[in-house]
């Protein structure tokens, strides 16, 4: 299995979120190198429906939607079934230094991407910062003068 910095959702950690008081979430499609197309999802917890709807408004058509527990609990439970074919990740990182680990684990793929999709030169001092915005992982690539922001999946797939 390839490195994925996000916690996978289980019944147990879903229950933990509910016990903490979360009821509003955004469930959206999530792509990662070791996930079959259409099988990955990201669940982002929010304290209020307004926050969840603001996040959902940033998503494209059929990319995701705001959901509320308990109304949508059955849908989530069905997706968590072992034989459902789906994997849901929580919008929470498993470790603090995930950005550095991403660079290390996907170094070869990143180099190939830079060579074939950018004008950066081999000797340019390049910085890459992975960020998470509205449940999407982005890579911000800069050489000090030029900056390019791309979906991280483009670099690591």
C-alpha cells in the first residue's frame, strides 16, 4: 500500500467524532494512487451546518455534498461495510510531518512530473508544499520566481 497521510474512517473513529459533537460533514470523492477510481472518499467534520455547506459549495458537480448525522448515518454505515468496495478517509492527518513524508515517498513520481509537465530546470532550487483545501490535496511548486499549484494526485499518481 502506498503512503496516504489520512486516517481511514472506521465505525470506531466515526463514533468518536459523533461523541465529540460533530453532526455536520462533507463527503466528497477522493483520489489517491492506491485507490480504484471512484472508490475513495474524504469525510470532513464540521461543527455547524453552515461550515459544511460552505465547504460543499466549493466542490464541483457530483464531487461531494454536505451530510448530517443521524439523517445520513445509514449511507455512511453501508459504505463502511468491508465488501462495499469503498474506502473513506477522514480530513485528519495521521502524523504531523506528512508533507516531508509525501516528498520522500513520492520523490520519483514528483521528479517525473516536474520533468515532463513544468519548465523548472534540474538545477533550480524547487520547493514543494502539500496543502489541504476543501478536502482536496494540492501541491504548490515554486522556484522562488515561479509558482504553480496543481492537484497532488497529478504529481504522485
